[in-house]
C-alpha cells in the first residue's frame, strides 16, 4: 500500500458531519486535512487509486467465493457540485466490472406507484461490488421537501425510516459511505455560466438548473437537517468542499480507500491443491497435445 500519511488529518475525521456541524459557515473552497498543493494531491490520488483498485479486486474475489460484503458510495450534491466527476475520476480508477452504477432522476410513472425506497433497493450492489449512487433516496428528503412534492407529515418521518433501512443494509454486509459535495453559490454560478458559454456543454444545461439555484437557501436548510438526522454511526455523512474539484476527488478517493482498507479483505484461499495443479500444468508445458 502506498503512503496514506500525506494527509495531515484523516479526511474521515475532518469531513464527517458530526454534532454541531454547521452548513452555513462551512468553507466550500477549503481543503481540510490536506495541506499540500494541487499537483501533489493529483499524484497522491493516482497512487491511492492503485490501492483502491486492488481493494476492489479483493472485494470482488470475496464475492465470487461466497462472501456477502459490498460497498455503497452514495453521492449527493446540487447541480454542478461534481457528482459526475467523482463517478468518472474516482470510481473510474477501478475495474468497471466491479462497479454497480445507478443514477436516480425524477421518478418514473412506475416508480411513483411504489414506496420511495423501492427503486433504490433494486439497484443495491450485489455481493463483491462497489455500488455508486448518483443521487439517491436522499432526494426524497431534499427536492421533495424543497418543492413540497409531499406534505411535511410524509417526508419528515423518512429520516428515521432511512436510518433504520440503512442499519439493515449494513447488518447485511454493505458498507455505506455517504458523500455530500458542497459547492459555493458563486462557484455554482460560474459552472452553470460555463455551460452556457461552451457549445459542447449546452446539452448539460437546463432552465430547471436556474430554478433550483433560486432555491439555494431552502436546499442548504434541507441539507443541514439531513446531516443532523441521518449522519449515523453505521452510515455517516462526509461533507466534502467541492469548489476545488481536485480536492473533492482526492478526498473521496481517500475516504473510500481507507474504508475499504478497514474491511481487511484477504485473498480467498484456493479450493484446490495448488501443488497438484502446478504439476498437472507443468506436464503440459513441453509441447501442445498431438
Ligand atoms: P442530473 O440532473 O443529475 O444529470 P437527471 O436530470 O436525470 O440527472 O435527474 C436529476 C433530477 O431528478 C434532479 O433535479 C433531482 O432533484 C430529480 N429527482 C431525483 N430524485 C427525485 C425524487 N425522488 N423526486 C423528485 N425529483 C427527483
């Protein structure tokens, strides 16, 4: 394993949404736990990506040999916060066969006929995989709340319901890592403007992004309560400053890698006699069969 001590502080400690976490004063341009420069950060990310890739292979091997463990990385964040970049640049460092990607947009007509967790459950990672959720069940306490899609009496009990549901998930062998990418108001404005400035980005823009942006304060409030109510021991929230994309990607890489290191995954033992297999193979090395 490469050197994880380049971090001044464990990002899982400094980014964890604990008691007293304050969304409003949170510096979205900061690099908590990392005091080196961007170039060093980018190099460290590549190195840790190699570690992550090996850990993913161990997890996959575990799943192929009867293990029940999986990992679920939940990504939340407003438009332009960089969820897609995490999928591409962090999850993209491991073998795609080991991933189970899912993104959750406006529920379809069919999905709307079911409980809000129905569509989520169907996309949970199987044993041995790293699931990555681009948006998640948390939309059901975020956009649903801000846009009053259901009354408060319906969305408020969901905090407890989600905690209990995630508890069962964890008990079943899934390690749940929840990442909220928090971009500043100014940076979001610039990123949206860039989408308008560049014809190759127009496809990413929708007028709805401007409407959502106009509800900034309501979203901040919704995120704040979500952290307060659902950052649990078994499934904590990590709040990642996202104005510096290189930092956000580095931090998520490190959180995911450290969490997987803690799973202490070995390589599955051979279920055959290795000495005998070697002798049998050796006998074939001389020439092809006639
Ligand atoms: P993105 O904008 O992330 O590229 P999509 O356009 O497919 O992806 O869908 C995202 C939109 O879906 C967001 O505006 C989000 O708020 C909305 N959405 C996600 N889940 C729900 C939900 N449960 N209820 C209502 N809207 C939702």
